[in-house]
């Protein structure tokens, strides 16, 4: 059956193997191999040999993973079937060279397993028989080969991964080859295999040879770390080397002496850099720490150097931890709970000895009672402690063992150990430890010679000398020193015993205590019995040992190791016999072992009050204790020998304690302790419920809080603050200590030193939050911090006036400002609407308060600078102008100058500036809603929505607001900051120009509003000039605005003028930009640009004119009025490209200003103009106008006209027309001038203005005049019959015959004698009538005096003529001109109707102006006619 | 090369779970542990943490805390964290108690104390497999934000390591590169299984 199964599985296995081999893909191969392995593991039968070749083949498979797996399988097979090793191992050796590191590593791992199992088999077989199985022997030979191969890998360069494994293998090998000092023979597991089972006479293995080989290998490992070699290593190798060595040192402490010097001399910083150093350092640190934990005596002498080295590595940072660790390991091997932790802390402050012993005592007790660790551990731990500084324990335990062994030597050892420690308490240096070490080794006898040698070889000569010197103390000079030693022993026993007492209720102990103090005599009686009890104690501890099945051999070993003494001390009997007489010297011990003493006393002191509650008599005992301790402390300073005497004094008390112990010993425990230990045990444990605890804590807290008055008087407030802060952090939150504290602080902030206390609390909490110990507790602390600060800050806000600095100070002093506090600050600086409603009055001050707090925070707290700045900036665009201005003042005046935030402020302002342009201009329609949204958002951020207003109502309100004003204020809101910054940094101003083009009207308006102030502040700085010199396109209006502002009030600088001139010449042709500087320009320049001004619309020209005329206060007017007029006249429309209409407009404008362009001015102008050659085109027009405005000028004009006649004015057709008009308008005075015209010209004139003919003829017909006229003239006038000419004229100008006839009829009227050939119509009579009226009118008024008269006379003939014409039209439709003049007629009729009224009035202003207007109308008409005529002429 | 990773912090809640989550999502073979004696979550006050034993399912903690004070635990992010955790695995595990979980190639720790604990624990284990294990420590503050950063860094580091056949030869370069790139200190040690 089995066979079938076997064959079945065999076939199956083979199948699997071969299919695995044949598979070409990796996954199926691995899958089959896994199956194979599973089957192999399950199958316990004989291994199918046939399978091996298949597997061997697979070892050279193409896939690394397959090879690795096969190696693993082979390893397992090898473990199981040792006989196959000779076949398997060679292949594995080959695999070591595999190109895939994983395979090699696997081979090493297999090697390690195989090697250890084979070694064990060989060793065990050798134990039982003198010869080995041949197969096993050959396997072993192969294994040795395998081992050598692997070892060689460890010491040569190669793949790191492989090398690391090899090193690990070497480590394992060293451990295999050396006896485990703590190992036991009993253990059968492979892990616990110990080479020490080998005895002499093993057929193959010789423990000595193995040790030598181990040492060699160790040496090789160490060599790698020595200086030159280490350089070539990479850091993983170094780490592993260090770790391996430390592991060896830990497992085989005997090698410490060899390993530690190398490690200690290894200074990674010297030959390694960067990561290497860090990694190696870390490894070293770990090693040193673990070596410190090592309890083996061989490690002990290195402790100080290890600590030193650690210090170096960590720069002292981790040494505390190291020491801590050291203590911990010394004290307990298990996890140390918090109770012990605190113990350590206390003990560290005192004497290290005390600490260790106290812990030890506890620990010992626990081990005895509850430890389930096996004996060797216990023993090991003990020995470790002994080796260090714990005489008490060692003494005790040896004593205990002693009792069992009845061996004198250990006892001596123990006594001397006790002594040596008691001597060396104050000096626990390395020397003392070494002495102990030597003692331990020597006590081991021959076995330890090797270790002893190593130890000696590894310490320096100096140190060795010190050791010898120190040891001299141990040589007993007399008996008393032994006494000391035994005292120590007694003490120790008591200590141990006391531990057993822990379970007794405190009251019991207290009772015993009181009893003993109450009956000193009894105590004294009992005293002699102490040695007996000691015996019992020994039995007791021996019992314990028995119970724990402490093996005899080990016990010896342990005692041997631990006992520190020279073997040269033979006086063992004395040691024991010393006991009885010295018992009463217990008091002395206190002085000799200060550590114990002080700790004991401490406990007594601290617990004395409590014990006193339990038993009043105890107080006495306690006080005695205090005495004792006091003396003990005194004695510390005195030499030991003297202390003897002192202790005598205390012997009664010591006796008392003795009795104590006796009484307590009734409870089967021997070593009821001396009294100074007892009170410590009797610490009362009052179980309070949680509620009670809380209540107590709260009471305590409240009491401290309320104690401020007393404390402030006594001056401990700092301490109180700290205490409160600390307690607050410690208390559970239900008690809500913070609330209590807050109430206290806020009830009277100033007199309760609220600020100091708050800050203290905050720091405490902040420290807690940042401690990083535990995220979760720090999170809680952070939230407590936040709420505390916020509560205080809010309370300060509400209870103090805004002018108070407390809040600002608090914020400045707080270690950290959480978001919520910044929010609070923000609500100060940027209050929302409902805030305003509530605190209307305080609002402004609040803002100031908030802003000043923000300011100081920005300056002093770089960490939150950005947040604070944000608040300040937010405030600068607040919708309330008042707040905004405050904030802007702060930002622009104070913050902007801080270099570290300048940039941010600028950016913010610029963003705002741009924001004004983009949303409003691009989405005009949405602008309002956008702004509203913004506003609302702002409000929302700071405050909940305003609920007092109904929602719909609010919506209505906002939407119904005037859009333009909203936008203007909105724009101002955003712009103000930027403008403020511009005053600080003028270069910024340029952006205002560049956005101007795209800005919407409201924005422009807002800019305009602010510009004057801004520019006035800036002045014409160089930056501004630079901007002006090169303004962005589209900003002309702005530039003009700026320039206006700049030139207002003061004389612009020459640079500015220059800049503007240049700008005008190059960039902007708009003459308006020149306006502001017009008064300041030189005359020539003004004249040069004058045509440009003329070209402007009337209103602008008026402005320009006034500027030119007004000039500056310093230099006077740029141009005089006459110059202006001349300039106007010198404009050539064609040349200057200016329409003639503009020029006439300019003239009109000038004439309109009669105060400026006075009669004299006009006269001089005309006078000048008339001299110009050629005459200005508008000359006649101006003359006409002049005489129209100032009739008094008519004489002057006539003179001009006559001059013109002499200049042959008729040669200039345009002027000729004007001349005639002028003459017409100045008739009748102008007749004289007209008559000066040569007759053809006169004829032409009369043809052009037929209305002149009649009056002129009338005038000429006066005899005295007629006589002076040449005949030709008279002929033209028709005064002399000159048929030829008149016929010619008549025939020539048929078309104007009618006019001539009319003229003739007119002249007929004036000169009655004249006969008109033309038949008179009905209309003529009418005409005559009217003309007569006119004539009479003109005659009735004094000629030339009254302007109205003149105008009358001027207008009436024309008007009359026209009206006559219209009448004629009405009569005869054949007149072609009639329709055009219809309205004119009526107008003139109106004017003529009004004239009678005017006449009645005197020459006053209204009349003048009235006439002026008519005059202007006239002139307009005339100019219109002129133009018409010009047009006609041009057509010609 | 397929490595096995372990992420270790003190409570197996925040930092290690963040990294675990990330690595898991990237398809790496990862587990996570804590080295503390208990799982501690913040309670209503500093001195009243919620203490659980390792092995208590995240779900249970989640339900419990949600029942206790949903506001508080939501605010400090505990609930969110637990929710994340329970989607990653069942319960927090203690490193020292889970030696049986098999062989890891790389262990990432996030606190020096944890690093030391892991190394000590590894050293205390029997080392017979001759199998190297890389233990690296990356200091990460125990809060959500830092944990997220730490998790990303851990992932990056592990991916870097993953890209190598065997890290033994390249680890120095990887570490040096990492330190240079992220300006964070990284310490490592090597131990054996």
C-alpha cells in the first residue's frame, strides 16, 4: 500500500519536475514547482532519488526565479534527507556564483539551514558514539566546503545583496562555533543548539578548534571595518557588518572586548560621507545602545566608553535616552510601564545606585513571584545587575544560594562584594566595574581564563593600574571592614524581604511600626535573634531557588560571575561569624549606602504625614528616621571609620528597627525590613471615584485661581500662572478648567493680570499642541488654544473701549494666531453692515484699533504677515469711505514702506485697479449686479446676512439705486488705494493712464474726481513728467486733466512746459493740452500755435482766448488783444488748413468781448492791418464789424476807407465787396469816400449796391460838392447828362434795369428835381411815403451821435427798400427776388417798428445791447451776403 | 522585482494607513502596522483619548465615535480617517504581534521611535532565514496634512526601490537622491529575517 502510494507520488513528482522543466513560460514553471514542493513536504517517505537530476537540471534554468525556487527546494530536501547532501551541496555551491543575486542569496540561506542542522547532527551523534556515520561524515565534509565558500563571499567584493547574506552567515557561524554562556543543555530545539554540549573526545569536532575558527572569522569581519578596508565598503555592508558584530557581541559577550574597540574606534564621519555616514552612524548608535543593554560582565567595562561614543554620535542628544535605557534594562527586562518610568526619573536625579537598586528590588520581587521566564534569563539578569552596581541584590542572591550549597567561598565573595560596593558607592566609575568584573571572572576559575585574558588585553595599562589600585581597598585591613560588608548583606536581605511584604496592608505595617516604637525594650531583646532570622532568610531564598528549579551548575556559575572579590580573601568563616555583633550597626549602613539611605528616607519623609494619620505613635518613629537620615547624610562627608562611632549613637533606634523586622517576620518572611523601608511600603492608596477626583481637582484649581490676591502680594504670580496653565492642560475637559480661568481673567482683566495669565496659558497650550508627541492630543490642545484665545479676545473687544491696547497686546504676545482670531481681527477692520448698525459710534475707533493691531502684527510676526496684510488690504477697499481712508492711510503711509510687503501691496492695488476696468467696461449690463454681488460677498464673509431688512426690500433697494453713482463710488472704492500708492511711488501712476482708455464713464468720473488731489500731492515730479511725456494712447483727456491740475495756481516748471510742448509737437495734436501752459509760453510760441486754437469749437476757443489774454501773474498776458486780432487776421485758411468759417467765428468771439477788444484796440488793429500788404482777407469784414460795434469808430473807418481807395481796393475783389458794404453801412459819411472813387469803380459800386445811388446822387448834387466832383463822377451819378454812358450802362445792364430805376426813384425822392423816366406805379407812392418817413427820422436825430440813430439810418433804407421790394412783389409777381427776402422783410419791419421805442430811450446799456444784437444779426447777414457774393465771384 | 512593503507608525491609523492606502492603490504589495501599545485616538480633551486595543476593527471605532460626538470627530477629521481606514483593511495591527505575517522586504516607518521599535523587534526575533530587510525611517508629523505628504513620499520611495532588482547595491543612491530632491532626512538600517 505504502509502496503504491510512494510510487504514485514518485511518478507524480517526476511528472511535475519534468513538466516544469519542459515548460517555457515562467508562471507555469513556478506553478508546477510549487506543486512539487508541496508534495515533497507532505510526503514523508524516502526521497525519490530519480528526482534529483531533474531538479539539478532545473538549477541551470534560464529563469532566475526558477533557479532560486529550485535552490530552495533542494535546501529543504537537504534538511530532510541528510544523506543526499553530498549530491546537493556541490550544486548549491555552484549556485553561489549564480548571476542572479537572488539565487545566490537563496543558496546561502539554504547553506545556513543545512549547516546548522548538519552541525547539530554531527555534534549529537558524536556525543553518543565515538564514530560517526560515514554518510554524515561526508555530508559534513561537504558542508564545511560549502561554509568556506560562503565565507569567502563575505570577504570579497561582489554583489551587495549576496555579500550581506554571507556576512550574516559568518555571524551565524561564529555563534554556532562558540558556546552560549546562557544556554542550557536541556533545550532541544535547534535554535538553542549549543556547541558547549561537545565534550572532549568528539570524533570530528573539537570545541577549541571551532572557537579558534570563530575567532578567526570574527577577526576577518572586524578587519573589514578597520580603517583602510572600510573605505571601499558601501553603507549597507557597513550597516550589516556593524549589526552582525553587535549581534555576536550580544550573543557571545566574551567577544565584547574584541568587537567593541573596533566599533568604538569606527568614526564614520572620517571616512564616510553623506548617506553613508548617516546610515552607519545610526547602525552604530543602535549597536551601542544594544550593547549597553547587554548584561554580560564582559560588556560592562565598555559602558562608559559606549555612552561617550553615543554622546559623540548624537552630540549629547540621545545620551539621556541611552542612560535611561541602561537603567531600564538594568531594572527590568520586560516592558517597563509608566510607573517604573517615573521611578527612573526620580532616581536619576538622585543617585544612580539608588535608582537601580530600587528598581531592582521591585523587579526582583516580581521575578520571584510572577516571572515565567526561565531560569537562565533570571540568572543572566541577576548577573548583569551585579556586574554593574547592585551590591545589594548580588549579596542577597549569593547569600541565598549559599545557604543551599553550604559552600564557604561564595559567601566570602558575597561579603566582599557588599563591602566593595559600600565603599565605592560614591565612585561607580569604570574602575569599580572592572574590579567587579575581574572578581567575577576569577571566581569562575579556570574556565574563565580565556575571557580574563581577553578582558586584560582589551583594557589599557593605565586602566589596569587603576583597577589594581582600586582593588587594594578590598583587602581587609581589620575586622570592622567586614562588618561593613555584612551590614550591607543584612541590609540587602532586609530589602529583599521587604519586597515580599508589599502585599501586606499598610495598616498592618504601621501597626508593627508603632508597636516597635512603643516598646523599645522588647525590640532590644529581640535584637540578638537577628542572625537566626538571617538563616531563615537564606533558607527562604534558597527555597525560592529550588522552586524555580535553579540548576546547581548554573547557580554556581551565576554566583561565581556575580561575586566580586579577590580569590585571595580566605577569611570566609569570619565573614559569617561577623554577622551577629554587627547587627545593631544598621544605622551605619544608612550612612554607607547613601543611595539606599536617601531613597528610604525620602519615602519616609514624604509619607510621614500619611502614616501619622494611621498611628499617632508613628510620628515619633518618623522623626527619629529623619534624625537618622540627617546624621547619615552628615556622615557621608566623614571617613567610614569615623562613622562607626556615630552609628553607635543610633543603635537604639537601629534596635528598634530590628524589632520591627522581627515582628514582621512572624509572617513567615524572614527579612522584614529595617524600619526605613517600611513606611515606603505603607503608602496609602485611597481609591477615589472619578467624580471625587474631579471634584478634588476642581477645588484645587479654583483655590489656586482664587488665591490671586495673596499671591500677588507675596509675589508668586509667575508660578501661579504656570501652575494654572499646567493644571488646565492636565485636567479632564469635563471640569472645563479653561472656562474657570477665562471667567477669572475676564472678571477683571487688568487687576487679575489677565494678559500675563492668558499668555501663559496660551503658551502652555501651544506647547502642548506643537509637542508632536501624539497627533491626537495635540489636536485637542490646538482647539482648546483657539477657543481660549478667541474667547478672551472677544471679551476684550466687548468690554474695553477701542482705544484700549490690551487686545492688540494680547494678539501680539500670543504664540500663534489661529484663523478664527484673524477673522475676528478682520471683522474689526472690515465691519459688515449690521456691525455698523449696532456700534455706530465706536465703529471708526474699532477700525483704528483693528488696523493698528494688524500693523503691529505685520511688523512683528512674519509668520502671519500675509494674513494680516490681507486683512489690511481688504479694509482698503471697504465700501465705507471712512474705513477705507483709515486703512489706506495705514497701508500707504506705514506698510507700503516696509520692503517685504511692498510688492504685495502694489499687486493688490493694481488688481483692484484693473478690476475696475475689466468687469465694468466689458459687461456693462452686469456691472451693477456684479458690484452688488461683490458687496454681498464681502458682507457675507464678515457677517451673516443682514436679517433686519426684508430680503425682497433689500433687493429692491439695491436695484433701484442710481446706477451711475453706484458705479462711481464703486470705482472710487477700488481706486483709492492705488491713488494713495501713486503718491508714494509716482511711477505707478502710469497704469492709471493705461486703464483710462478702457474705463467706463463712471470710472473715468471717479478718476477725474481724484486726480486733482492726487496730482497736487505728487507735483510735477520727474516720474510724472516721464509719464506725461509718453502717455498711453487714449488717455489724452486724463493728461489734460492732469496738466490743468499741475498748472493751477503756480507757474509750471520749465521741464513741464518743455514736456508738454514736446508732447504737443510729437504725439498729441490736440491743442487743448497746451491750454494749461498757454500763459507761460513765450509770445512766439503762442503765435505759432494760435491757428490751432482758432480751429477749435467756439467755446474752447473762448477758453483759450481768455488764457492767452489773461496770461500769468508774473509775465503778464501772452498776447495783447490787438495781437490776438492781428494773429487771427494773419491766418491764411488755405495755408493753415483752417476753414474760413472758423476764423470768422474767432473774430466774432473777439468782438463779443467788448471789454477786452475796446474801441482803441480795434482802431489800432485796423490801423495796423491796413498797412499790411496784402491786406488780410477779413480786413473789411472786421472793419465793418468794428464800426458796427463801435459806431464812434465810423470816422476812423472812413479814414481807413479813404486810405483803401488810395490803395485801389477795387483790385481785390473780395475786399472790394467788403469795402462797399462798409461804405454802405457808414453812409452818409462814406459818400465822401465813395465819391473819391474813380468813376468806373463808383459805377461798379453803385451797380453792386444800387441803394447807394440815390442818396449818393443827392449828396453829390449839393452844389458845393457837385462843384468839386469831376465830371466823370457826376456822369456816373447821372447829375451830368452823359447819355452815352448812361445808355451804354442801360444797354449793358438790362437785367438790372429795374434796380437802376428804383435807385433813380430813390434819388428822385431826395432831390425833388430829379425826374425818373420810369413810369411810377402805385407802389412807388408808397415807397415815397416811407422814404420820407425815414428821411424825416434821420433828419430829426442828431447825426453821428447816437448809435441807434446810425443803425436806424443804416437799416432803414435797406429795410425800406426791401419792404418796398416785397410790396412790389405782392403787386407784380414778375419780380424774381421776391420769395427769398420775404422773411427778412418781416424782420426788418419788426425792427423798424421797435425803433421808435428805442429812440425814446437814452443811450443806455440795454439799448446798446439791443442794438448790438441787431448789429450782430446784421453783420451775420452781411457776412452771409458776402459769402454769397464770394460764391458768385468764385463761380465766375 | 516584487517586494513586500510594510508601513509602520505608532497607532496604525494616520500615517501608516495613509501610505498603505496609497501604495495599495498603486498595486504594491503592502501591509501596515503600529508599534504603540495601544491605538490612541483623540478624545474630548487632551487627557481623555479614546484608547483601543490593536485588532479592534476600524468600523467599530468609527461607529463608536460617531455615536459619541459626531461633530467633534468630524471636525478633527477622525471620522473621515477611520472611514478611509476601514476601506483599506479590517483593523489596526501591532507590528510586534504580527511576526507571523511573513517576510517583508522593505519597512517604512514614520517616526524615529517607531523605527527603533521595529529594529529592536527585528533584532529580538530569531534571524535564521538569511533574508535581508530594509527598514527606513521618514519623519512625518502626525497630522492629516503631513500624513498625506508623507504617504506620497513613501510611495515615491517604494516605487523607486521597486524598480531595482536588489536594493542592496542601489539603496545609497536612492536615499541620497531622495534626500536631495525632497530635502527630507531619511535614515535606514538593514536587518535580517
